[in-house]
C-alpha cells in the first residue's frame, strides 16, 4: 500500500510540530497534508505558516486521507471521529498521539477492523530530532507497519515498543524535554553568574548539550565512560560532579521521572 495523503486532526502544538517536521525533512510533502482543528482559526493559522491545505470538516479530511494523525486531547477523540467512523473501513489508517487512550480502546470505536497505531512523541519532531514511541494494533499487517514507520522515521528516532511501556516512555521521552530545558536554563544562569553575557552563556550551553548528546549517540560510550573520559584527577569536572551528588541532582532527576511515570499511569 502507499501512504500519499496525510490528514491531521488537531492543529495545536503537537500537531503543528509534526507538520513542520515533515516539511523540514521534505518540503514537497506540503501538497500531501490536510489539517483541521476544533477551532478553525488554529488550522487556518497552521495552513498560512506552512502552506498545507485545510478541510472544512473532519469527515472531509478523513475522506481525502490515506492516513489520519489524531492529535487531540483524549476526551475529544469521540467528537473528532464521530462523523467519519464508517469511512475508516476503506483501508484508512489511524495514528493517535493522544495520551492515555490505548490502541484497543480506539479499535473499539469502529464498526469494522481498522489499522490503528499509537505514538508517544515529543515536540522535537518539529526539528526532525524527536523521540517517538511506536506501537501497532491487532489489525496491522507487516507492510502497513513498515510504511507507517517509514513515514515517521524522518522526524527523529522511532522506537518500537509494547504499548504497556508507553507510560515509561512518556516520562522520559515526552516529559524529558521539559526537564532538560530546566537544566539547560540553570546552566545559562550559572554562566551569567560566572561573568558571561546571557547570549554567550546560551550559545555555550546549547552547543555543549548538543555535542554531549551526539557524542553519546555516535561513539558508543556509556554516560559513565564519558564522565571518566572528561574528568581529570582533582580537576574542575570532578569537583562539580561531587557537588551535584552532594546536592542530590541524580536522585532529583530519578524522582521527577518517577512522578511523571505515576501521572502517565493515572492518565492511562
């Protein structure tokens, strides 16, 4: 099968991030994407800024699409799909990024068998550097699974996993950018306190974070091995790490992920 026409229901931050990421990876995809939103002004704004098409209704969007990406709040799924459930019986694919809604709960919405996927992305898909947990439903054949994987792969790292692990993936991959942004902000503040200008502190911090992530991903070094590699005896890095350990930085991060995991489990 071929996935040529993509429909997006929900043009908020996450939906817009997907559109911008696809167009960043392949500007030619602009003619393949149609969007809607419960607030038409949101869809129209996304269309103006990206050049994608807007459908007047969700039913019209589904009719035009091979794959429908559902980027709405969990409680809004029923109303978003109510007028187009029958249309999915013609080989259309549903991909949901709604937190807390399981694949089986989505499959049960339809009167016929529908290929359903569930993703748990983060906003970095906008710059093709996202982390995307990926699970497929009972009605998905290997060819369809491969095609959907290929569609989302340019947006970052797609990690297939059992759906039961999505809460853990949410706590790290989904909430992680927020946690990292707080840490990055602290580095910038520290740089300013040390005498750097704010712009200089930002530039150094962003470059350091990007370089560290790339080194870990490309070199095969574990975080512990990298720490040892950059830590000279009695040097600055060792002194700083010792202070972080005394202040409980490691346990604070573990606790934050655990709290996020508990909240993700509450959402389903």
